[in-house]
C-alpha cells in the first residue's frame, strides 16, 4: 500500500475522532443502544441539532471542497427528488423503469457535455471513487483480450486521485507513478520513459485535485494511441464545470472525448453538477469497453445475477436528485454559476499574487481550484490561524500547501477570505512562543526518529499529536507527519486512526 495518504485526511480523522469522542461522552446512552420505544419527530430533531453542533457550518461558506451548493432555491427541489425516490431501488431496471430512464438521461447529458458521440456509453455510480473503480476494472478486462501481457500496468501521475491506486490494490493490478512537470501536470517525458509492453492503461486528470492542473490530454492521447492502450481522463471534479466555462469563452485546453484517444472518463454530478451526494458518471468510448465493468453470475440459486457497477442495491435518491439537478438548473443556470465561481476564483488568485508576496500559487491552475505554498512561512501555521478565524482549509503535502476549491456557495466570499488570509499570514510571520514550540517539537521528533525503533516512535508520535486551542492548531503535528512520510510508521498510524474511528461504538456498548 502507498504511503501517500492525504495529510489532511489525517487532520480530518483526528478532528472527527475528537468530535466522535465528545458525542459518545454526552450521548453514549442514546447512540449505542437501540431505544426500546422509538423517538418521535421532535426528539429526533433535537438529537440532530445536538449531533450537528460541532459540524462545519457549511452555509457560511468558510471552507473549500466537501459541499457543492447551488443555493436554497435550486436545492429545494433537488432535496425533494432525493426524498421522494429514497425508498426506490435501481438494482433491477425492470422494477423501477423510472430510475433506468433517469439514469440513462443523466448519462446521455453528461456524454454530450463531454463531446461524446452516440457510441459513448456509461453508467451512474455512487461517486468518483466507484466510477474510477469501474474504469480500472474495464481496463483490466480489456487488456486480457487486447494485450499480450500477463501483467497489465497502469501509469498515472503522482497527483492522480488515490481512488486509482485503491482500485488497483483491490484488483492486484500493477501501477507506476509518473513524475510531474513544473506546472504539476503529468510529465510527458517521464511518461514516454515508462512505456513498456505491459502498459495498457494511462490516467490523466482534468483537472487534478491537489493543484488543479489540467494535464496535456492531447499529447497524452497521442501517446496512448501510438502505444495501443487505453486513456482515462479523470474529470470527477472538472466534468461539470469545464464544459460550461468553455461555453462562457474561458480559455481552456481540450480535455474530453473531443480528443481522439480518450477511451473513458469520470465526472461527478455530486460536485459541480450540484446534485445530492452519491452521484457520478463513468463513460466509455463504446459499449464494448463498458461491458468490462459489468458483473454476471449465472449459477446463483437466487437467480441469474447481473450487476452493472460495484454496488448491488442502489438507492433511487441520488439518481433522481442528479436528474433533477440537471433538468432544474439547465444550461443557463450552470453557465451562470460556472462564470461567477470562476470570476471569484480569479479575484482570489489575483489578490494572492498582488497582495500576499509570502504566498505562491502552485503551477498554472486554470479552473476554480488551486493550491498555494510558501518559501518564507509555514503554511500549516497559516492553516492554524485560518482555523481560528473559522475557516476549514485542507493541508496538503509534497509540497506543503493549502487547498482552495471554490464553488457557487463562495461567490461573494472571496474578499472575506482574502482579508482573513492576510491576518493569518501576518500571524504566521510573527515570532511567537507557539511557533518556537512547534520547532522544538519538530527537532525533537527528528532526533528521536534516529534513536528509537519504529514501534516506540509510533507510540510516541501518537502521544505528541495532542491538540491545543480546541484542536485547531495542528502545524506541529503536520511537521511530524511529513517527518514520518515514506516510513511504514505513517501507514500504521493512519490505519490505527481509521480503526479507532470505527471502534468507538463497540467500546461504549
Ligand atoms: C473527488 C475526486 C475524485 C473522487 O471522487 P469521490 O466522489 O470523492 O469518490 C476523483 N478524482 C478527482 C480529481 C476528484 O476531485
């Protein structure tokens, strides 16, 4: 397994862990035992209120990623669709033809937005990860029939979404990480160097999640064609905004089925499609390629079992909500939201460039997400200061940077962010005992790492990662985490966190 677990996932986990702990402390009777008599509506609402107390207040918009929101007006009916179809099941298309029809229409609309012809075929899935899983499976099946190699190899950039490696791990498919160029795009030269007879699947991103870089898909597609292998373009985050930005005359490179050589794509309706969560689309150049993702078992006593994607039972809610979002918002609505979000992003980027010389935007991000780093201050401390001002901002690594991803909910909030960012940068620049403490802790960690064995060190670092200021200051912990990166210790630490996170109920029972 790869060591490159997202560092902010750890942040998220530690934070979630703490929040969970608090819940269990206050509500341990409520949540671990089934109530003998069911709670009524008011009681349930009270519990919701209590449970969500520590959740991020996303309607304030002081976060990036996580929630894509088109505003209450649009969302009202999207929510209604989710609720109305929540009991239905897309497992068997014969039982709920309504869902089949909606799914097909969502797939067709997505295909046409991404310049797919009538041959382009696809499915809806529960999210980007499942779409990617399916594309990897289809590629594996394809290479069995079309490649001579016994060990098909997937090539992907270091910054490609971990879902590809997750899928490859599950299917025991080999993969190799390709270097980045100075703009954080997949490096074409390094890609060429790694071509071999085993290579049957290349992955590109439009854009990548960490730095928002759109890969040079045209150049990659040419290579994929010459090498007679498949090319997946991961447009999970870009699929429902890049097409509309292009319609609005924003200068963007080609990235989709318009390019000969692109054989599959993923696009999340639950991101910039503003649908309810649990909705993504995976598309293939033709139906034959798509067949590779289907699963069939003919000798089961429950009947002949066929399943188009990973899930068995599939809720009708996400499908109906995705269909409703597309039809309710419409091209005009998406274009307007895309343009306004883009303009807000340009404003934020320009302000950073012009008024915050301490920060530097990584690469040349062209859409509505980007990352910034610093050569003069610790950006993790900037994140700490932003957290104290109420912002949730993701900490990234390789290099240390902070992640900014705007959607329609952020329109009009750019100035507030810039002002708070200025305050945070100023604080991070000041000499303080806290920073000194961070540094002392860090040098202690570096020293101890040399002295102790992995097990002792792991135990110690877990103790070290204690929190201050309500858990909002984390810079020292991030420093330690990057110290650990590349060793087995970090992997174990993350596994421990995950384990702990899902064990709490048992402990209290
Ligand atoms: C979000 C995202 C994914 C994964 O999608 P999930 O819906 O979180 O499973 C994959 N690739 C990119 C580029 C993404 O932004």
